[in-house]
């Protein structure tokens, strides 16, 4: 099993995301207009994509290669190219 | 301002989504493995996309044309074609 | 059947897209590096998304309501909100 | 520079994609209906996503770790988890 590094940073992100989802819930409960609800969902979706991108980045940089057993085996430049694609698609 | 129809249905969706985000939070707090966290986020993202698709559908079918003032003005077939595209992109 | 307006503009877009796809083909034929191919594909994907967004915009503004039969029936503000969402998702 | 393996397979994909883009072009030239054009674009977009997924897969499996210098350094299970996420997002 691969545990996750930077958990505090990810927890901040996921708590902010929870706040945004609660905001959508409150907006729906209080009969807020459709346009506001669409904006709130778009914002929460962006936050979710950012969270996903960060977990994937962590996964690529720390789990694809066990750095203790194989130091320097991960090609950092190739990893960075991959993460660029991931970020572009998760926007 | 356009209020939202089917609010109860949307509220069920957003509450389920909140539960999924809380699940991600608990997973991060309890040091769950990266693979599980990735799956939880992918699930929550799907739920968010479904919520967005439903709000957009509601918006297209009820807000683009004021049916009281202009009954029958919305071309249902053209609207359905649009919603197919929206659903395909929000998957 | 709904014919498409602004066909010349869309044709320019699709021809540019074809040029980009041919560029990917040439890059693969000439054994270009992976990083360049990834960039070329990302560019072509952006062009495809822009084309899709433009056809959807045309569809929303001209096909959802038959303006000859129902002038003023389309709520322009609601349509614009929808197109904002579509553009955000097609980026 | 990382050259690409499986080039013939990728070339088949990109040529099929080019054929689909040419189909969109012909549809626009012949004043085909909007609904058909939307479907053609959606199909081409799927083909483009499949091409991107394949190049990314190749990149992950062959470029992140130089297998000649570091055999067995790439954690195949972690790589497969990453590719699952990539495929889900590129659908």
C-alpha cells in the first residue's frame, strides 16, 4: 500500500472542497437562482480537479518508483511532461 | 432570476456528493492508501459531473424559453441533441 | 434538418484542425520525440474543443428556437449562461 | 529525446482520426445538418482522446524509467493505477 505524502495539504484542499459542496447545498435549499448554482458547481468542480491533480502528482513522483530501492531511476523530465498533460486535462 | 425545479432531486444528489467528499476526507485522515483515495476522488468527480449535467438540463428545458409566454417555442428535438452533447462531455 | 450558419468560419477551423492532425502524423512518421507529439496532440485537442464549442453555440443560438416563428422567445441571458458552462467544459 | 514505440499502431490511429476530420470538413461543405456535424465531431474527439491516452500510456511505461539502466524500478501496479485515472479522464 502506498500512503500519501503531504496529507495536511491535501486535507486543506478536501475541506475547502467540502465547504464548497455545502455551499451548493445551501444554495439549493434557499432557492438561489440557477445561474449562481451553476457558478458554485463550476467552482467546486475546479477544486475537485485540483485535488485530483495533486494526488496524481504525488502518486507519479513517489509511487511509480520506490526511491529507496531505486534512487535516480525516475526520469524527472519525463515525469514533468506527464504531469503537464495531466494538469491540462484536469483543468 | 430563474429558480430551480426538481430541487429535492438535486438536493439528494448534492448530499450524496457531500458524503463522498467526507469519505475522501476520512480516507486522508486515516492514512488510507493512494489507490483508494484515487478511486474515491474519481467517484466524487462522477457525482459532481452528474449534478452539473442535471442543473444544465433543467436550465435548458426550463430557462432558455419562458414556456408561459412562448409555449411550444423550444424545439424539443434540438434541445435533446444539445443535452446529448452536454452529457457526453460531463461524463 | 438544421443547417449551419457561419459555415465559412467553421470550415476554416476544421481545415486548421486537419493541418494539426497531419502534423501529428508527420511527427509520428519521422520518429519525433514523445514530448513533441504530446504537445501536438494537446494543441489539436484544443482546436477540436474550440470547433465543438462553436457548433454548439450556433446550435443554441439558432436551432433551439425558430426565430422566424417565435421571435424573442429565446432568453438571451439564459442562453449566454449556458454557453459559459459549455465553453468552460470544452476548454 | 524519447522516441515512441508502437509507432505503426499510433499511425493507424492518427490516420483514422484524419479521415474523421476530413469527414467533418465534407459535412460542412455539403451543408449537412447540425445534428450530424455534432455527432461527427464527438466521434473525432473520442478518437483524439484515444490517441492521447495511447501516447501517454507509452510514455508512462517506457519513458518514466529507463528500463535498460533500471530494470524493475517501475512499480507496474502503481503505473497501472495511474493509467486507469488517465483513461477515465481522457474518455
